[in-house]
RNA sequence: GGGGGUGUAGCUCAAUUGGUUAGAGCACUGGACUGUCGAUCCAGAGGUUGCGGGUUCGAAUCCCGUCACCCUCGCCA
C-alpha cells in the first residue's frame, strides 16, 4: 500500500492546501446522493473525507464504503466554510477533499461498531475483542497501561534496579493458591507449575548479589475470578538487598507519586501508616477505605448491661458487640435494612440488629432492648437524629469485624457517601506473622512463609506465635489492596523455625523449598521487597471496577477466552506425548448409574 | 461447590404478566437526496425467544433439567 502522510487526529487549519494521505477505518458514512461524507478513523482520531460526484469513478467507489472498511485515501486538506465546522471533532475545522481512494480491505457488516461498543454486552465485546478494542475508551486504557509500565521502567532504571526475567515453567509448591500445571513431555509423570509470583526467584536473585531487582511479571493462580481478579494477572515485582521496610515503602511511595503525577496530575502526599490491629479495630478490614467515616465502635460493655439475649449470649461466649453509625441512615426503610441484614449473613453472622435515632431517642428495631443504655449508646456512637445504628454481634471478634467492615463499605456505596475524586492512601503495617487456622488446626502465614518476624517479637515465637508481628506491609488505595510486601527471612535458622511453626516438617521443607534453604546457607544478604497489582493500579487510574477492562484479552469467570475459545480439547496424540490419559468424566458416570 | 441476576432479530431493548401473525430503535438491503457530522425521507429483508424436556386448547411468559455470561460466598500463602 502507499504511505500515509498524517494521522486522522492531527490535521488542523494550518494544514490547509496540503495534499495529504490518510489510512484507517470507515467510522461512519453519510451518503447524500451527491456529496458523500466519510468519517475516517485511526488510533489517533477522526477526519472527515468528502467525495463529490465530479469524479465519477471515485464517487462510485466511495459509494460502496461501509462501516469498518479499511481504506487509504489521498486528497487536499481544505478549510470548512463558515457554519460547516464541527466543534465536536478536533479536526472539525478541516476536511479532506478526496482525489484518490483505495479500499484496502472490505469489512463484513460488523456485529457492532466501536462507537456502539460501550453499550454492547460484555459477552459480545469479548467475542469480538478486536472490534471492542477499536473503541476510544479501550485504547485509552491500553495507552495508560503502557504509560504506567514505561514510568515504572524509567523509575527503576534511574534508581539502578535491574529488570530480570524469571521462569514461567516452575516447580509446583502446594502452598498458597492452586497451581496451573504443565505436564512435562521429557519427564513422564512430572509437571511444571506456572508461577503464582516470582517470589522465590527474586529472593534468590538477592542471594545472587543483584541487589536491586524489578520485573513486570505475569502471575498465575488457578482460583475463581472476581470483578477485580483474573487467574492470569500482572504484578510489578520488586526486591532489594540491604534494606529495611522503610526504604522499600519509600521507594514505592515515590513511584506512585511519579505515576499519579504524570498520568493524572495528582499529587500523592506522604502516605500515613496504620497498624493492622488498628485497621481491624476501627474499620473491620486490613484494607480500610478512608474516604468516609462510619468507624466501628466497641460497645461490648454497654451491650452487657442490656437484657438483649443476642448481645448477652455473644458476650457470655467470649464475643464482642460493635456498631457503626450510618449518618442519615434512618431514611432507610425496614425493607432496606432487612435486605442488608440478609446480605451480611454471608459473612457468617446470624443477623444484624439495627435501631434508628429519632428525637434523641432510639426508635424501631431493637430499641426496646437498648432502653437502659440509650443515652450512653447515642453518645458513644456520636449519633444524631436521623441516623441508623447497625450492630455486629458474634462470639468471634473476627466475624464481627468482617461483617461491619463489609457493611460499612456496602452502605457507603449504597447511600453515595463516597465523594468522587478522592485518593486515600494508606500503609498497613505490623501484620501478624501467622494466624490460627481452625479447620486444619495449625498456624498459616498471613503473608507468606518467607516473611521475617519482627525481631522485637522473637521471644514470643515459641510461647505465643499468634502475637508475633511480621515485617510485612500493604499499600492501600481507597479501600483496595494495591500491593504488599515484606522484609524476608535471610538466615536458615529463622526460616526453619518459621517452617516448623507452620507445620512444615524438615523433610517437607527440604523437598519443597530445599533450594531456598540451600541458598540461605551461602551468604544471603538481608533483603525485602514488594509486589503491586498492575491491573488494579490501572483500574484506579482509569476509574473502572472491571478488571477485564484493563486487560487486552481477558478471560471470563469460567476461565474461557471467548475470542479464541480457549480452553479446548486437544488431540490424543498430544496427550500421548505428554504421557497423559483423561479420566472418565464423573458427570457421565453419575448419569449412567 | 453454594447464593443471586441475566439470556428475545447482527446490536440495544419491548411484548398489557398464559392468548391472534413476537415488536421498536440502530445496523443491514434497495431507492430518493449536493453540506452532513447520531444526516434525513420511502420501501424491504431479518427470529430454533440460549438449549432439552414437561404442564396446557394455547408457553418468550409456568415447572424441571442443562449451558453461557455477570455479581458474590467459599477459594485467592
């Protein structure tokens, strides 16, 4: 094809009288019988083409143009006459009087056009992703994504980090999420796993003396997706040697400052820190959303003064009662609060007592049970007329916190209490090293098994491990976890000790993480790092709640790619090479019985 | 694996709650039109109501099963 001289978004009055050549897609055709207008689109913008009947052959060809045809056109850039300019178009002051036209590729009638794509159902958009991605919004997101990774690379480059790739074909470890497995052809019965993160490799790079590493790394976790979660996602992975947690946090803070400044022209302030314990107590969450109030208030002492069986029962069982005050929440109907009460049950609580403030008194809900503590309750909650108080009650404080933490966010959204345009950053620090897993009767890592215990708490390791804090930190933005990291264990003794605390035997540890333990024996420097979820970061910058919007080719909740139809069946021969045979379908068996 | 929602023309939706031949806008096809930019006007074509079964004189509508997509719990060191 012939070259183009310009892009479709750049022509202005200054280009008038120039002969130009453009190429792109037919965004819209308007045929007036005589004159034909074509809106030509490329990545850069839209330019109007004009075809007049004077050139019969050219006019004939233009007449055949339809949406999404790909064309090349040459013509004169002319100024539009007074009143004919289109202020909606950046190029609206000019148009191209075409002198030559080539249809590079005729398009079938598209299932939808880029202009319509925003209104089209996601299923159709994903099936025809190449059309969906033609819409401006999607190209804008991909552009932002590119800019962000570019800023990251520039930032780390100028701070003497090295970008190093780590393997995709890795050793499977049963810890953490479910692995995606890849069968080995060369070694019968053996499997690789796709990396859940480059965690161990980056630590070993520190042992190897690379000192400062980063990678924009694809990670794979075979778990059910969510609106903000895909099985395959991207992390900015960072690791540094000879650092403490402040240095890691500062370095990431500077990076976010660069990104928010360059992409949104927003200044990121010095980011506050909050301990995990405080976050849970005040917000019922380890990723508190600070864009609104409604903090959790412990009213266990007041609750025990009532005759309300639900309160008393929970407290007698060693539980707690906490509450949040919803400003103006009394406007919610019984039906609406009932619906919320039903909703919170999914988090493990039996129900949700409520009461409203009316004329300085408690009204409706469980008001009658609260009579003896009315005044103290109103004062402690800081409640006013028209407010709603929601109670979280359970014999386990973790459930109370979870319920109220989730409720707080749900209500804030429902009642539009979140003022848009806010950026509330927070570091959550002092995570517990481990938490008790009742189901399996053992301690699990809160972060991961390589996180260093806080040296101040080492004396508790044997006596009260649940109280040991770790050197882990999460960076939170508007109530969502942007990333997290920790200072790692860099000596074999501590690592062995943590493994044994987690119930991983010496033998198991040797089989699963032997290479790491080996590495720690040969001069491992103190090191630590962090990983940021790139997809979520872009979601924030582009103000979307759908992770699929920020991924060029995402998968559905069923793990399907609707465009390529992956996953799919494979040939017997392929299976044979991999020494695999499919197990009979359980479903079919069940029907036959 | 559990809970909730959706599925009707290529796309977005409607169908008076079980009642005649399932409609509209956009897109598409043909025609008209020399300044539109969401062009306009006229005409036309387009349907396995996701799929399979059942109830009924009669099903897009009710029931059972199933599939896909979305939200969510579990899961996600």
